[in-house]
């Protein structure tokens, strides 16, 4: 019995030497993929200014003084500072001239205002009237008297939210945060961590410099000892989507096979790829970057039979990594009918065929 089974196995092995090549060379099965897409955001800080280096050389002031009037000042202050060393003092007293205004700008911030972004700062005031509280990108906010709401400007003034002094008291440091979502055509304002209001915006003036201004529309417009500190401007960077993996799901482990890895990035950032072959080997992060949606082709050869899970992830140029994309493969490919049973059924169906084969297999 044992010798007969051994003989059958030997015969099948000889047959496979002749037919195996033709089966293997024709193998090409499209791969299935799993692609769990999630997009948590991380902060990507473009600019932070706390003035503690004692340097304001990257700030610009226009119309700092006029003969016969008190000067408009933009200076470092140690008298009132939120951060350990300095804050920025903006003081524009009554000028007495409706055509005279003082303006101050920070440096240009390399940010795409058509993507979600955030502006944060701390503010302390003594008094003011009808001044530009903050302008940046789509944020265009004017502060009237403290007992009035803030206003936005699109050629005319529109008040929004509760009275300013209800959430920002005189001579008290207060934290402001503006989250801008251009696709939503509005931005939210939170104060000391509490939501205050949602402000509609219009693309009135796209500027990527932090801007404050005493507009000088009439003689009563002024900032009276108002302070800014710890200004941060940053965008939201979203992780790439999990890659898809396309290629064979089975094959001869002794041969190299190719798989195509593709991922997209919601921010359209360039990306790197990483592939884990599931056998203890990986590609490491690619040395080249790829465009969002561009495919990386990688080949791999396995050292042994088995089932493997190929995993791939993407990383954008800001270092934000995607979830894993996966593909399960089998090396080598498997067949549903065992080969010995196959030949036995074939000989039973054709009893007069293959006489030599029937003799060797004992039929």
C-alpha cells in the first residue's frame, strides 16, 4: 500500500515537470485591497511670535508720527506681557486728523489661505474705538467700542456676536482663536476656549501678514495701550489616505512579482511610500517623493511557501502618516483538486487512455 502511494506520487511529480511551467507562466490574478480612509489632522505651525527675543525687526509700522500730534507707537513692552519677557504694545492716540492712520504688519506667513487654518493670540486692552482688531487672509475684523460687538467688513460694517467686553474684559489678558474653513465660507471664534460666534467672511483682501490698524476714518479712531502676545498662525495638515495595493494574490514563491502602491493626499502634498512584505522584510521609506495619486511599483521574491499580508503606508512631506493598506497573498498558488485525485478521476473517466500511466499507477 505504501509503495503504491509512493509510486503514484512519483508519477504525478514527473507529469508536473512537463505541465508546471505552462501553468505558472500564465498566472496573473488581480489583487484585492482594503483601504480604510481616515483623515485626522495635525497642526503645522507656520509662524509663532511671542516677542521674547526682544526683536521686532520683522514688523512694519506705517505713519508712526505726524508733526504736532502724539506719535503712534509699536514697541516691546515689559510692563504688560503675557509671555515671560515681552509683549507688543500698540498705541495710537487721537490724531485729530481724519486722513491720518497708523498701520502695523507682521512678516509674511507662508500659508495657503484656501486651506483650513487657525490664527491665535493673546490680547489685552485699555480702550479703543473703530480699529482693525485683526486681519489675516479671510479674517477681517473691526472692533468698535468695547460695549459693541465685533464687526466684519466687506465694504460695509456688519456686527456679529455678543458685546466685546462680555468675553474680553478691560486690562485682562484674553486668548482669541479663529478657525477658518474656506469651503464653509465662515470661521469660528473661541475665547479662552469657549465658542463665541461664527463669522461669515468674504474674500475682501487676501493678505498673509498679521495686520492691525487705526484706520483714521475720523478723529476718534484709536488704540489706547492695547497689547498682543503669543501670536500663532498655522494650517491643518491631513494625513494621506491609506494606499491601495494592486498585483497578484498568488504565485510561485521562487519568482519575483510586482505590486503597485498608490495613495492620495487630501492636501495634495507629495508623499513617500513604505511597504512591509509580511516576511520580515520591508522597503523602508522611499528615497524619492511621489505626487499625490502617483503609483510606486515594487517587486519582491519570497523565500518560502506560505500566506503573507503585504502592508503599505504613505507619509506626506510634513511627516503625517496614513493608515495601513493591506493585501493578503498565497505563495505558492493552491488548487482545489489534489493532483493525485485529479489523475485518478481522469483515468476512471477514460479507462482505455494512457496505458503506460495506468500501468505505473496500478490501474
